[in-house]
C-alpha cells in the first residue's frame, strides 16, 4: 500500500512537470508574439493552395450559423465569401472552419486557419495575441421599452427603473455614467425579459444586437435607443506578424467601402432578423471608418 | 400550439444532420475503443511484469491519464502539436489519438486486475504441461480474462461515447454541436426548439449506450452463473 501511494505521488509530480513544461513555451509565444511556432500561410501560399481557410461561428445567428439545409450563412460568412472572391476569384474557394469562442486565438496561433471572422470584438488584451484588420461592424448598448412609454433618450430614464443583467457592459456603463437611474439587476437574460414584460422595470438594456432581435419577436416593445455607451468594433483577425495578409485585407476593406459592400451584406443577412426600422449605421462599418 | 418546437427536426435535413453528428461521435468512440483494447491487452500484460521499473513506468502513465482532463489532452494534441511540432492533425484524428491514449491506460489497468484475479495454479499447470510463457497466456490465461473483462469494457465504451461531446472544442462537429447549430439557426423563429433538440439527442445517446449496458449486465449475470 505504501509503495502504491509513493508511486501515485511520483506520478502526480511528473504529470505536473509535464503540464508545466508544455505551457511554458506557450507563454513565451504570447510575450514574444513575433515567433509563433506554427507559421501562418503567406498571401502567396494561400493563392497557390487555391483555398483560404476562414474560422467562423456555426451557432451565432445571424452572424455565423448553419441553416436547416446544413449550409453556413450569416453576416461574417457573407464577408468571408467575398474575401475569397477578391483573393482567389471565386466565392467557393473558401473552407469555413467552425470555431468556438474560447479557442479562436488558438486557431490562429496554430495556423489552423488563415483568418478568423467569428464576430471577434477588438480588445487591447486580444491585440497582444493576434493582429486585427480594419473593423467591419460595431456594437454598442441598446435600450428597449414598451411602445406606450417609449424611452428615446437616456435623460428620459431619470428616476425610472432600468433592468440590466449582472456582469454585462450595460450594468457597468449605467452604474458609472448614470447613477441617477435606478437599476434592477438579474442573473439571467430570460428573467430580465420577463421582468420587462411584467412591467417591473421601465426599460431593459444590453447589447444592441440582442435587444433589436428581441424587440422584433415581441410585439409592443421597441428599441428606443439603438446605440449608447462605448462602441466596440468587430474585425477580422490574422496571426500576429502576418502583415502581408493583414495589409491585403485592409486594402480590400477600403475598396469594399466604395461599393458600400457591408450595407448590402446588412440587407441580405441582418435585416431579415432586425427588421426595417433599424438604422444600419448603428451596426455597419464601411471601409474601416468607425 | 401551432409553433411546436418539434417542427425544427423536420425542417430541411436537420434530422439527417443530427444522425450524421451521432455517426461522427460513434466513429471516434468505436475506433478508439478497438485500438484501446488491442493496446490495453498488451499494456495489461506488461503491467504484471515482475520488474519494478516497468511496473513503475506503467503506473506513471496510468496516473497521468487519470489526472489530466481529456480536454487538456485534446488541446495539447490538436493545437500543441501544430504549434510546437508542426504536425497539423485533423480534429477527428486528434480525438482518436487522445481517446486511445486514455482508453489504453484504463483498459490496461482492467486487464491487469483481470490477469491478477486468475489463480496462480492456472499458470503453474500451464508451465507444468511444458508450455512456453506465450502459450500459457495465449491458451490458458487470456481466454479466461476476456470473459471477466467484457462487462467493464462495455462500461468504458459507453463512457467514451459520452465523452465525445468534448471534441467539439477542437472543431469536430459531433451530435451535440449539430444540435446547438439547429437550435441557434431557429432561435428567432422557434424559440422553444432547445428542449426538443436536446430531448432527441438524449434519446439518441440512450439508444446507442443502452444496448451496450444491457449486454454488459447480461454478460455479468452469465459469468456469475
């Protein structure tokens, strides 16, 4: 018995050493990001191979999702197809890799994909890990309220109750910038929406894409404020140091801006979900100009 | 109730896609299991070696597998191998490698305990008849251990089938992921699809795992008799 215990203990030590040994080089990568071990494909290598590999979401309707026929669709995917067309001459010369939110950075670092187009919000922390191209979309907060007592401006909320979900950017923004508004906080989205429907609060705020889509499905409610708070941008990402590909994407996005490509994309992919009353200017970014 | 959530299953080829996802899960589990059984048999015999060092190394391998979460192993093989060794494996291959690595260790330990449960006189009688070591194992010991092993092997297999739901994190589209895709794509049109889709996945897992557990239980009973 003693021997077994000793063996087990040694095993633990060894395993711990193994884990430490494996994670050490990964740390080096994030610091000295110029030298990831797996080198991303250059522009000419992608051209030679004939297909570009793009990482997208497969369960984020309407940005990247699989329809009932098994075809990948959405705002990000629409843009991805266009990238393939501009680079390789055909919309079909793209291989979409379905990624998860948690492993998006790893897919780039291990060179499993050339570009990530998975609703990737630009943050300073992520900029250390990957290179972001010019943005093609932006998100901010939205405020939804009942039609008969529609709130169109943050000033109208003075002294009223605003429903938020704990831990969201909406909670942080309103408690810091509008202390005069009473906040009613919930843990889950469903509870928050139920509270709004019951009239326990005057309005509800979270990401504008989320409230816009909800208001379409729920008659009697309208998004009075479509964009408030800090605007985050969403952009394509490539492996750190893959400047050639990055420059090409940036040039391409400027050209696309001239033909208002992302407005067309909005019409095709987002409008069916968000409806007619939404101003595309609150979501779409053309030519990388926020 | 005209908007019953079950309708999503009959839209397009949703149901076929779910079955495809299940097939993917099953493929990974069964291929890994076959490899695990072969490697585990060998490992189990090695584990009964009289040499201390050999037993010690086997023990370390087993402990590593038991301690490391399968998810960590999956990330190491899928992303780690690409980053550090420049070996770019497809997700399903990485999954089979990790599951075999895991299964072989568990299987090895099962084989070891089954071998040790065979009374010593079985070995001695074999040697007494002038058989070589290999012959004793081939004709006397292995056939007896196989019968004792079957129930626990079935148990390992069903565990493996259920654990395949992790492989989605390395980009393999298996049944749970297909389910999430279906729920999400109909998020605006059929908000209560989740219950139905997960219900069907539950039945699918059950339909696959139940026969295995039944078989295991029956074998267990037969051996006891």
